[in-house]
């Protein structure tokens, strides 16, 4: 596993103030579903305050049900993953929807992705994302982007 080239674990621990970061749905699902990036994501976010737009619980639920419908997850796995999600300490943020919709139009994103970018932009905090398109769009706006790859 490698951490993104310009953002590493050292960056998180060298800061004197608590780190806040917006986390995308794909990173949360990777942790919940024991994907290869799980350990690195947990290490990278230890001690950080996780932030996300208020839509993220719905997105996580949708992702879990998509896995169930594709027969990748059992009903039990969906319930267990949701229970685990509810235990993740995360502050949900209100997002200015008109600004997010403008970003979606400008960058060719779905609204849910734009909500995540707008949350990071408005809070002036890094974005931790596994979704490559989301990382690229955030970087185009000059946002600090953290990534973890397996």
C-alpha cells in the first residue's frame, strides 16, 4: 500500500492542530467492506476529525444495497456494515446546494460528488477520496486531496 505522493501519513501527525478532513463515500465503503485500502485509510485518519456532507449516510446505504442487489453482499453483511458505519465518529455538514450544483455543472459531476467537493471547499480542509474522478475534480479547483492506493 502506498499513500499519495504529496500527502503522507507524516503530514497528519506533524500538524500541531487537530486535522479535519472531508471523506468521500468510496473511502467509507472501503473501510466498512474490508477492501484492500482499509488498513491504510484507518491509519491515515487516526486522530483526525472526519467530516462529510449530510448526504453521505444515504450514499453509504445506497452503496450497501447496490452490493446486495449485485449479490456481492448478504443481507447480514449490509446490516453489519451499516451498524459499523453508525459507529464512525463523523460530523455531518450542511452544504450550500446551489454552489454544489454549480460545481456539478462546471466539472461534469453528479450532485452527490459535488456535495463532497463543496463540503471540503467550504470548510477549507483536505479531501480524502478513493474515487479518481472526484480527486481530479477537486484538484482542478485547487483543493488539497489525500489519497490511498493499494
